[in-house]
């Protein structure tokens, strides 16, 4: 049985990262933008785990645990802030969040 | 199992332990004294001072804490004089921010959440202290997120104002995207070098032949994360919005402390990872794997030009100071791009002075906004006649931010430009000098409104109490003193540039 080569993981994670960045740039709903940011973090996780297994070095996998914890904390803070803005504006569309310009 | 290596490491992280203990203490006190929270600011101040004593205790101590298992010569935390200097800047600005918060009407209105406010400030302090001395990518990422998450919440702390929550959301989206990019860069750098420790990465970069294109890609992604923290172009778009919407005490804190931590990280990252040795003249020899010099010259000039030119048409003083702080990030980068000890000394001098002048300007804007409820430049008409002490102090801070003698801001800029000229970067120095001229216009415009426009019926006298006058005078003294008697700052900076490893 042959294992999946490293390149496959890297291509998948690069694709996920691109989807995440594109989503952040073009989506207008704050929650969807936030989900795309989570996608970026997870693509980095995939890269870390793939390299960790390829190099036979556990640091990458330890790093992934930290990243997952931070991502959870970030989601908690992020959703709280989105709720705060929804109470003020009754909308989470980032086109309408436009008091500050230039 | 032998735990001695942990107990030995704890000796090096005393300031961080004090900050963590303060977070827990503040949260508990918030629960215990839920009726009357007047005690909490004093506890926070005591916590900062204790942390500060441990930081001063670290001066002239160097060593690694939490040693790496791959190579026990290096560790996750590097304690050195350079870090201690930046930590002291963080501590001093934190003390000022507690004083600011005590006089801020925005914060004092929210009495029931005061405990959270100070606990989150300590979250930022802890994040910054760790960020300054972190020499491992895992720790850099974690402390950066700790700093960012605390500051997202603090930026939106007055959550019932829609401006504040908008600032918070914008900060969150920019911040999370930048740190996400940085994390992807870190994961590639880990894959290329097989380690997360900066010193081991540096050794790997010197010995192995790597794919330079991939390396450059990962470094630019990591720079996106750091550039967002120091608000350098093209990652500066959050700065004006967040600075305008956040409570002023937090704006002042972000503009000084958060930026100082970001710069400390940038300098440490470049110096430990990409500098092979420092020659006798103090010039750093960079590894030929990435063209840091061109990148930093372009970013620095772009940052200061964008900051200064956009500040020209701002009507809101807080927003104008935000663009001015972007421009100052550009000036500070000048000290880094010469890659010499002289440039590093100039950065330390500049930060010492920038701390006082920027906090001072924000404090006066806050005192005026407490009374008038506005930061609009038109509401400053004739202020110099009605409240002459405030007017003159703000004028001194703004002249110092421009960099004119006899204020300390001049000394800071002078050392930066001398470093540039010594490195034979005349073109860069001239563009930076022209930028200073541009900045004169928008700083002096405030003075014009205060002193050359006659007071309208809207202009009122701003009442000042003893404490506020004391805070302003404490910040004025260094600005005026260091402008004429600056050798102590220079000597101090010269002895605090040691970064571990060289």
C-alpha cells in the first residue's frame, strides 16, 4: 500500500487557502466572511500536519492543537462582536457597516 | 520526570507570571465587589507596577527560557536587554492608559463592566510581553492572537454606540484575515526548515539550499501579520476606522503599546532569523535568501506617504492622529531598513519619545471630548484663548510629532535621519524629510484653529482637575527636557540593543 504523497496535501491546502481568501474578499455577509477566515486557518492546519508527518517531527501537530484552540476563541469573540453590531444595525451586511470612510 | 528545566525557566518569565496573576485577580475581584468597583483601577495599577518591577529586574539579564528539545542551546523565550527595553515601554504606556481610563467619561459610564475592562487590558499586556520576547513561531502566533483578541473586544467596549461596534467588527475582520495569512506563512516556513524555533530556522537557512520562491512567499505572508500589527501600508486600512471608533484610552494604547510590540517582533524576527553576524561598525550582514532591504524601503516610504497625505483632509482629530500614527510607523521602519546597530538605537530613542508625545496628544483630545463630546477640528476654534493650558500643551505635543526643535520629536527624527545618511541612503532620507514637511501642514492646522480663530459661542472653557493637570505635566516634561538634554536617552538606548544570539 502506498501512502498519499505530500504534494496532494499541499495542493489541497493551497486550494483551501485560496477559497478562504477569495471568500473574505468577495462575500458580503459578516458571518460568511468569518467562516472563510476559519477556512484559511484550517488550510494552515492541514499544511502543518502534512509537513509534520512528512518530516517525522511532532512540533507541527502540537501547533495544530494550539491553532484549533485559538480558532475557537476567535469564533467566540467574533460572534459576540457580530451580535453587538446586529443589535445596533439590525444587519450583518458589511456593505451597510459604513459610518467610517476615508 | 525531571521538572527542573521548567522551574529554571520560570525565573525568566516573572513579568509574564505577574501579568497572568493580575488577570485572574481582576476577574475574581470583579465577582466579589460586584456592587462597588472603585477598587479595581487601583488593583490594576498595582498589578502593572509589580509587573514593571519584574521587568526592571530583568535588565542586563540574558538567557533562554523553555528550551527547545531539538537543540537545547535555544529556547522559546529569549530574555535580553532589547526585550526589556520594549517591555518597559509597554509598562509605562499601560500606567498612562490606566490613568487615562480613570479620567475617561466613556469608560466611567460603564461601571458594571469595569473589571472586564482592566482584565482585558492585562490580556493585552500579557500578549505584548510574550510577543516581545518570543523566539518561537508557535509562541509568536499565540501571543499575537492573545493581544489581538483582547484588543478586538476593547475596541468595541462601548458596545451600545454603533461607531464602537463598527470599529470592533472591522478590526476583527482585518485582524483575523492577517493572522490567518501569517499562520499559512508560518506553516510553509515550518515545512521548509523543519522547526518553529527562529534560531534553528536561521541555522537551516544558512546551511540548506531551499526553494527561494517558496521562502519569499512564506516570508511575505508572515510580514502581512506583522505589518497589520504595526499598521504599515498596505495593511493599514483598519487603523483610522478602529482608532476613530474605539474609546480614546484604547486608541492611545493601540497606537503606542501595540505598535511597540509589533516592532519588537519585526526586529527580533529579522535579526534572529536573517542576520548572520554584526560587524565591528555595527552593520548587520543579512542572509542572501530574501531582499529585506528593498521590501522595507518600499513599505516604509509607502506607509509614511499614504499616512501623511491622507491626514491632510481629515476633519476629526482622532482620525487625523490615526493617520499620523501610520506615518510614524513608516518613520520607525527607516531605522530598521538600514540594518545597523545605529538604526536600532534610533528606533529605541524614537519609541521613547513617541510614547510621551502620542499619548499626550490623545489625552488632551480625550479631555476636550469629555466636555464637548466632539473630536471635530472645527470645535477647537479659539480653544487656545479659553483654555490656554490645554491649548499650549496640545501645541507642544503636535510640534513634537512634527519633529521641530526644541521638542524631543526633533531628536528622534534627527537620529533616524543620521542613521539613514550614514548608510548612504540619501534618496530615502530626502523623501522622508519631504514627508515631514507635508505633516507640518496638518499638525499646524490644529494650532491655527486653536490660536488664530476667534472663539465662537460654542467654545467653552474646559475644566481641569488636579490629576489631569498632573498627567499632562508628566508627559510634557520628557518632551521638553529630551529636546535639549537628550544624552540620557541616547545612552540608555545604546546599552539596550543587545538581542540574544549575537
